């Protein structure tokens, strides 16, 4: 499987996405549902479990179909535009 998101990348997760935590034996330990869209840090990628992310201060796994890459250049440009807007007031 070719991953478009790598460890260390920021990624977007929409609301109402199930996140899973596994125990040391690989069994599902707990699950949660995201209550709002979030930008998360991808900490690792596992072909079987999915993307490991930091959400709410904890490590979770999310499936490939529920996570989207974030263009950090777009974030920087957006911040610059907000900064320019605030400076012109």
C-alpha cells in the first residue's frame, strides 16, 4: 500500500470518525468518536492498523479512508493572510 501521509506529517480528520487504541497483543483496547474536525500529528503508519495519530493527548489509530493530508504551505499562507488582514485594521 502506498501511503500519501507519513510519520511526522500533519493530517486532517473529520468529525464522527472512529479512532481505535490497541493493547500490546493487538486486540482493540478502546475506541472513541471524534466530535469535531481536527488536525492531528501522524506518529507512525502500520499497514494493518492504519495511521497512528495524536488526538486529545492520546495515541489512536485511524483508517486510511478517514484521514486526509494537510498542505502545510496552505496553512502558512492562511496565517500570513490573517496576519496581513489584522495589520490593516
